[in-house]
C-alpha cells in the first residue's frame, strides 16, 4: 500500500493498480467521513458519482460502502456522470459534500478522487488540508495497518437499509441548464454540430438535450472505452485531430469537445480550426455581455488573456484577477454573484448555475451564440479582435535539471528587469508566480510547478511571432 496520498488543486490522482487501489480509495473515503463527522455532525449527506474510466463504478461503490458504514447518507449515481452533473446534484439535494471518481483529462492509466464542497465547487484549501490530515492519521495507524480503522458495510446491505440511495442526477441537471439557454431555439437550427465526447462521461448529453430538433448532432468517440484509444481526453488542439477533420467534412456549423469528466470544453470552428481556451473564454464573455446584454462581474485567473479585462472595460463591468485554480475562482463568483468565471485550462462557470466548470453548458452557450448572431465561429472571432485587438498566447513548460529549482526560485525572487527585449516593463505582478507586464500590453508569466520539475512560462502578445519572441526572451531571463 502506498504511504503517500496527496491532494492537488482538484483532488487526488494516481495510476490505477499502483497507488490508485481500492485500499487507498477506501482510506480517502474514511478520511472524508472523519472530516464530515467532525465538521458537520449527524445527518450528513454526500453525493457520489463516477466517470467512464476503468472500474470507476467499482471505486465509487467502495466509497459508498465506507461512507455508509460511517452513518453518512449517500446518493450514488445510477450511471456515469460528468463532474458538473454531480456538482449540480449536490446543490439540488442540499448535500454536505460530493465525491467524484475521475481523473478528468489525465491519461487512461490514471484515476482520481475529487471532493466537492456544499456549493458544488472544488473544496477550499483548508478543507482539503483537513482531509489530508485524516488520511495521514489513517496511514500512521498503530500496527502498520491503515485499514484497521476503515469501516465498511456491503453496498447491498446499505442499499437495503436505505443508507445508500441510487440517484438519477441527469434529469434535474438537464432541466437546470435548459433554464439558462434557449434549448428549443438551438434545436431549430439548420445544420450539424459535431460533438467529440472523448470517450468520457459527457457522452450522449448534447444528443439528449437536442433530440427531436432540426439540428443534427453528430457524436464521435461517444462510446465508453476506458483506454481512450488514440487520444488523451483533454480538449486541446493536438488531441482533437478527428474532430477538426470531421467538422469541414460534414459541413458542420462547429465542433464541441468535452474532456473525460466534461468540466472542460474545446471549440472547433467551421473550417476545422481549433479555437484556444483564451479565445473561447473571451467569446463567451462577449456573448454574455455584448449579445445577451447581461451585466455582472467577471472572474479570471492570472494566466488567462487580457482580452477579458479589455471586454470588462468596454462593457463597464468589474473583472477580478485571481490565482490559478478554480478553488480561487469559485469563492469570488459566489461573493460577487459573477456572470462568468474562467481559467486557462478551458473550464468556465456561469451565474445561475453551480460555481464550477461545466463543459456541456459552455458548449451550449457557444452554440447559442452562433444561433443568435447567425455568424460562424471564425467571423465571431474576428469580430472579437475588432473590438479588443488581436491577442495571441502560448505556454512553454521548461523541464528543469536536478538542482535547477533552487537557482530558478532565487532568480524569480529577485527578477525585476527594466525592459524585456527593449520594451519597458510597466509593472511586475507577484500574485501567483512572477508576471512581467510590458508597455506594449504584452506579458510574460513564470510559475514553478508544485508537483513536477519544471517551470511554466506563459506569454501573450499581438501576434504569434511576438509570442515566440517573448517566450525566448523569458527563457533567457532565467538563464535557460
């Protein structure tokens, strides 16, 4: 049994049959139960869901057996469920927490354990720290057997006594998002939309929502296949070759992809060109502010495009910039009743819904933008650029040699150049890493990975060439 279970920004993930074992999942479940009993007391209720990965339903059942044995009422989903569907169910049922068995966009050999707070969003850092402390206590049990303090009753017995309840989370979710977007209007669209579910938990959702309409949903990679053949289930350009080919082949209006647990979205325009996450985020803001005419605060992580802030200025709405991770975005969305929140990874959340990323709803909103304007995605992107100017972005993940990290940390601590490549530095931001904002509105951001031996260098400029220059200059400033 592995002696190390560490929760990252969105739960614990590990390789199946190495660290990700039934014993370790049960330890996580017991730690969760211990935390809930100490913080919530009796009458605690938890929603448990799972994705399409290998044995996810069995790992979810193991979680339910442990939580139920600790007197916690469990709503166990009747089928695979996207993370936003579980989050919606959690809020809808007024549960105290939620567990999703998923490794999101990780490769097929991985699985994970996400814990959600009562508002449906990723649990805050202090809650995760409490659960980790409970895990550590179990792993250090006297006699060296962490399972000696793990309670467990068979799922069959827990269902029979009513402690575990089977729950259909899909129906209420579909009804909920249908109140946020004109689904009937989308159904009446003429043409085809290609949906790539990437063999994940989002399979069938667009087809179900838009059935019996004029719009044809052409779904690819919609079957369950835990090996994710030929792809990694992350909706970014290199993983969407089939979608990019299928859209122009079928003359489709656009393509929509969702990741393994459908909390992220990828968009492909009518020509088969992938729109990056920053373009999509900005277009969704443009849709809500400029096309639907809504108003409200916008939350963005520091690694997202400055286009979001420029749109905020244009429409006179506040834009709040925060650290990387939805655990920072969600609280601000609740505090400000924000219209939208987004991050670099392609996860976006919306007012009126749970404060958590939802790739399905984001895809519907984008499709509705095409419907309402009668314009193609490529034309809409140009319209956005006409409003805020062209913005291009890229990121370099620079591997570090042993011993490099201390030197890089010291360099970043003192980094304060007056210019980069002859362009003066307007100001330096140290909210999350080190960001150099230049007078030409371009920027470079450095962030050291907390889990891997690498430094991430982000850059945005007004052309692809400018971005390449910034990344090269960024590496040079670190002596790389």
